[in-house]
């Protein structure tokens, strides 16, 4: 399994922090990166977006249900206590904006990537891949809420 270069992780983190600040008015701080198996609990919402082009892989943004509701509330600007079609659509668009912004950042470095439409998973899930390790970087806000950015890429 190939490892990942920090230069290939940073654009995703920069894009996520920028979009979360611009769209949700939240400031995030980066938690400690670690290698993670792709197992998610029952109360997790996962935004899955594939990456193709000069780099290949996927990014999975995992949010506990209460964090997903909080982010959707901030995006839609009305209280969301249970995810519905509108809030799922908002979370999908959040994934699109983050990965689209990351694609722009990669293009400034001469790396061309495309993204797939987002898929939303909810509940107990596990995934495996054989082409790259999955690096998980938590983005923390409000001291205890976290969005896990899971990145598995190869050049």
C-alpha cells in the first residue's frame, strides 16, 4: 500500500476549513492525523466523493448525526433536528464545495483532478481499499464537535 504525501492532503484540509468558515461560519482547528480503518458507527453520516485524474482515490467526510444536523442547520439557516431530504442535499453540496475547492487548489500546483458526485451513507458502514492507506484528520469546532476528513489517494 502506498503512503500519501502531505502536499496531497493539505489542499483538502485548506478547502474544508475555508468552506466551513464561509458557508457555516465556523472556525475549525485540525486534530492529530492518524491512519484509520474505514469503520463507521450507527449514528454517523458519511459524505463520499471519488477523485479521478492525476490523483485517484476518495475522500470521506464523516460526521456524527448531531454534528451533521448542526452543519445542516448552519447551511439552511433553520433548525434541523433530524436529517431529511433538504438537509441531506445541503450536506452533499457541502462535499461538492469542499472537493471542488480542493480541485482548484490542486490545479494551481499543476495537478488535474476531477470529482465524482457525492454519495451519502448513514448508519453502520465499513469500507476497505487496497490502493492507499486512509488518513483521518479531524476538524474540530466548538471545542467538542468534529468532522473527520478521511483521505485515501494515490498519484
